[in-house]
C-alpha cells in the first residue's frame, strides 16, 4: 500500500513525573529532510529522534517537536555565590558607615541582588529521559503513519484507475494503427490512378511505398513497452515499499514512449489519443509527487 508524504501525528502523556508532548508533521519533498525541535538542555535527543524516525519516514520534509516538562522534580538548582554575596554585604556596610545610614541590612534586602545566586540546570539522565520520550514518540508516529496510509490509499486508487484508463487508450492505438496503413494504401492507389489517367499502375511500386510508410508509422514496439510499464507500475504500488522515486522514474519512461508514438502518428485519431494520454501522464506525475 502506498503512503502519502503528507501526515500529522500528536501524542501527549505524563510519565515518571514528566509531561511529554510529541508532534510530527510532514509535507512533500523530493528527498528526506528532518527538522527536529527540542528544548536546549535536551539537545542530546535530536540525534536519537532522527535515527529512530528514519526507519518510519523515508521521504518528505518532516518537522518533529518534542517537549518535556518536569512535574515532580526541580529542573534547576540554585546555589549561593558566596564571594559575590560577601562583597555585596561589605559594600552595603561601607555605604552605611560612610553616610551614617540606618542599618537595615537583611536577608531579603541582600537577596534582591540576583548576582549573588548561581542557577544550574540539574543534569538529566539521558537514558531515563529517552525511555520516557520513546513511547510517546511511538504514539505520534503511529498516528502520523496511519494518516499517511489513509492518504496513500486514496492516491493508489486514483493511480490504478488512471493506469487502467491509459491501457484502454493504448489498445485503441494498437487497433487503429493497422487501419492507418490500409487507408494510406487506398489514398496512394487512388492518387496514382488519377495521375496516370488510365495507364497501367505498378502495383509492386505501390506495395513498396506502403511498406515504407507502414514501417515509419509502426508503433507496436512502443505499445508493447507501454503495456510492460503499466504492469510494472501495478507491481510497484502493490509491493508495500516506498515507491515514490521508482514511480517518478517509470512515469518518465511512459512519457517517452507516448511522445514517440505522437511523433510517428500521421493519423488524427491517434494524435487525439496521444494528447489524452499526455494529460493522464501529467495527472499521474502530480499524484506521484505526493507519494513517499
């Protein structure tokens, strides 16, 4: 089953005193591009998340956001900068003595100076954090992949219908092609008969001209290759593997064969069918751009 490159998944949970949010969204992109956002102090998660999701997402521009909040434990530790505090108190006392001020130095008055404190973030246990994040991330991935699969199923149905329709168009060309040779032979014979005005017609020369024309406009090789491409198209989309790049290449081959038929066709009906085929190819190409 095909999967779309567009998807969204979100999960939130509280585990081991931590509130964890994981969000994944993606849009079309020719290659695989990950943009991972975590809090600065959880930077160690970025590489783990990238490696982990790469087994689920092979193509698309993917934004992944993970946020971790501690509910039951402090994230920061506040310590006293003793040297700064002593210096600050000494300066206050000097100020008091110098100008004969009232001595109202207290803990709260000193504490107003934030420079006497040092704030350190408590170092996280990387393994413990990852063990909390992983199941929440798994849930977001599950929702994300499910959405991609639903979109992919709709795209696959459309692609299959278009390939089937294109197959009927190619069969029309196969049926029409021999008729164009026969009609050319009749036109050529009538024209020569008119020119010769009753004189004997060289049938061998006409047959030679018709044979040259038939070889020039023959499209059986192209139609056979198209049938093969259509069959391979079906095999790729039913393989269950990421198919976007392979289908993108295959649609180029299909387009090449149709263009060749168009260049050979000297018949208005075949030319109209070729135009219709090209329209379907463009619609296929647009859809394939959405496939992982």
